[in-house]
C-alpha cells in the first residue's frame, strides 16, 4: 500500500511517500507498525490526536479497517479561509 505524508509529517519522516507491505488491520495498527520501525516514525506519530488520515482519498478514523485500501495519507488538520 502507498503511504503519503504531508506538511510537517513529511519533514519528520523524511519522505513524501513510500510503499509499505503490512499485515495491519486498521490505521492504528499501521501506525504502531511504523512507530516500531525507526525513531523518525515515533517522532512523527508521537501525538496521533493532532493528525488526520484519508484512505483512498476519503477521510477516516484511526480505527478504520485497511482491507482493500490502496492509499493511506497522513496530514495535520487544515485551516484556511
């Protein structure tokens, strides 16, 4: 599955996107797998409550299932006017 990182998440992880093979059933499990990989992921995901996630370009929660998902995007909340 493709994982996309936006804004300061991209800076902390060090790449804008990557392909990941995962057995995670939910977004939260995917984040746990990433955090266990390297310290840069632990830093990026240190406070998931300030993050948003989209699955195949649809907003979702961290409890959302990953079955059939091709793309996961992580980003901070957006503001604007």
